[in-house]
C-alpha cells in the first residue's frame, strides 16, 4: 500500500514538472485579491520574470539580468526598485568575475613577489569593473502589474525589468589587476 502511494506521488510530481516546464508564461502568484492591470495587457507573466537567472547570450554577446521590485504604492517606486535590484545583480556578477581572475592568478604564481595581499586591494578593481558595467547596462524588457487588496483597501505596483550588459564589459585582464594591486 505504501509503495503504491509513493509511486502515485512520484507520477503526479513528474506530470506536474513536465506540464509546468513546457510553458513560456505562467499565471502571476496571487499576491492580493485582484490583478487590476498589466503593462503588456497579458494576465500571464513572461517566463523571464520567473527565472531571475543571469543569462549569458553568446549570440548577442550580452549578459542579461532580471530585477524585481517588492510591492510599491506607485509605478515609479516599483520601477526604481526593480532597476536597483538589477544593478545589485550586475555588481555581484562583476565581483565574481574579478575574484575568479585573481584566484587563477594566485594559483599560477602571478601574485607572488612584492604584492602583499591581493584581497585587501581587490575592492578597487571590483568597484571599477562594477561602475563600468553599470554604465553599460540597458533595460530590454519591462513588466508592470497593479494589484488590488480589498481587505486593506489599497492597490500596489510590482515591476520586473530585464537588462543587458555587453559581455566584454566583464573581461578583466590580469595585467589590469596586477597594476591596480601594486598602486598604493
């Protein structure tokens, strides 16, 4: 009996996973009583709003980031919060790229000799790469939603933005890092 029940649960989960994986849109989660309005006039959200993953597009040579807001009383507040979220993701990505180059250099021996502690000065390089990447970031897609909460008698906005940054922005040369680390 227990084995039949486990098999049934596994089948239901598998069918649900297959059915949900094939869709390119999905219904917004119920975050209030009523979805009043969407900027694209669609009740279902595009898939890019769900994933929130960093997408490396080799064909277009860009990296895409998705920012999302929380609930805001104005559309502008939601838009600004979504852009802030996307900026945070770009800065985190830049940090990871710089740290990867430093780690490779350290393992290869390039940071030995008179450079004392690369991690103490790493922040300068990371900041430069982040600022440059943020200056190249462009919004590609937007989605706004307005929700009504009858219990509270209020409406609020939620925003999603998909941005792109050229891949080349994140290319960090080892000589740039070494020279930045040597400067006092």
